[in-house]
């Protein structure tokens, strides 16, 4: 396991530090035939290697499967992948036995591409990536919108050192969207604030997440945004260890169970609700291959679970930028190139930067 050096980034339009992600093509919409009665349906989730218990991405998908089982009377099971070599056999088993196979995460994209072609009469859901096949429902999220709102809060509440941080897992497209959205949000309200960015190159190492987060706190950051799956648990460990005045903005899920006194808010990604929706489409026979791209307007992304110390003016500012995103007045960047071209829009009459709230 290796980790890159902690990279300190000043927020200005001249910065360009990573290679931009390639755009994904969108699959056409094509409906499949209805399946059997719902009490006969088996739905299988296939995790990435972080597995269940990541307090994040895989657990959200599992929660959605459990909710779907309760709502629709289907049978839900999970096949956990210990290594990437498990993706193909787990997806094959799921395709052979299930009415819907749900691939949980971008890292399963190649495996879904292969197995969906081998099983054209089976239905698949892929979260966080696109496979162009009539039997694959590809569900993307506009993480850049949640990251942008998180950046608004971080910029407004940056401490006296005027530094905040991002701790990433692996720099894949959904993580990139979170990262550049966050930077753009900070730029929009506090252009003097510096963003530190470090990557663990791993979604499964809380110890490394703690180490990288402590390094950012030691450099003067008071708020860190972990976009790192199970690795991000270590960010909470670091904040709890240091105590009052050290904050985490959670990604994907409300993770206040990891440190309620240190979670500032959460950029939530409604993976669980997307799972329920697609399972419902299988149940009622309306399942369709193609893209579902979910953001604030589609109730797929939000910023919520605010700490009690976050002022109403801060929340009102978040709501104002949320409305501006839905209206199209603000378009958060999605990669390095669009971040470089991003023009911040300051909204009138809203909160101004202040000292971080007390715990």
C-alpha cells in the first residue's frame, strides 16, 4: 500500500494538479420484459472490496436492499468481494440466480461490462458508473453538487489559519466530482481559504485515513472532508482524538455515529433510495436499462445533518446555493478542466466567513 504526499493547493484558477477524468457515454433507455411475481424475486448486491461495515457506500446500498425487501417482499442478499478477483465470480453467480444483480461501485464497471454481455436476459444495476447495455441500469450521482455545498460550509467556517482539507480514497470519477465541487464551493465564499488535498489510494484503510487527516489538522486545517469509504472512518478517529474544534464533513452518509461532536454536516448521496427505486422497477416490470443521473433536483444529493452549532445564516446560504444549482445559475465543476474554468458566483445578502463553531 502506498500513499501520495500531502498536496497543498491554493484556491485559485491557475491550479491544475491532476489529470482530468474522461467523460462517460450515456446508454440508451430500453425496457425489459416484466419478471416473476415479487415474492419469487431474488435481488443480489455485490460489494466492492471495502465490503459491508464500511459505514459508508456499501452499507448504504445494503440498507436500500433491506428496505426494498421490507417494502416489496423480495429476498435480498449480499455477496461480498474480498479482492477484485471476486467481482467476476460474484456477478456470475448473481446473474445466474437473481432477478436483479446490483454492482456496488465504480470499481465493478469492467466486471459488469463482461457479465452483462454474457447474460443478456438478466437485469443489472451499476452504481457510480455507466455500462452501455440494454440490461444495465447505470445510476450516477452528481457528487459535485454535494461537494460544492460542503465547500460552502467549509469556506464559511474555516478557522483562523484559513485552511481546510480533503482526504480521498482512490481518485476515480465520483471521488473527483466530490473533490472539485468542494474546492469550487470554498472558492465561491472564501477565496482566501487554502485547500489541502491528500489521497490514500485505498478505500479500506482507516489507519491511513487517520494519519492523513492528522497531517492536515497539524498543518492548520480545522475542517476535513473525507471522500474515502472505510478509509474515511479514520478521519473521524483523528477528529475525535483531537477533540473540540476539529471537524469532519461526512460524504455519502450521515456518519455522526462515528463522532457526533465532530461532524459538521454530511454531503449525502441517496444510494439506498436509488436501490429501492430500481428494485421497485423490477417488481412492477418497468425496469429499464440506461442512465439515471441523480442530483439535488432529483433528490439524489443533499447537504444535511448539521451540527447544532452551525448557524441559521450558514444553512440559509447553503439553501440559496442549492437553489442556484437547481436553477442552473451555479454549475459546479465535474473534473479538473471544469474546475480550472469555474467562475465563482457570490450571492448577495448571505453569510460571510466566520470563525469555526464551538463544539
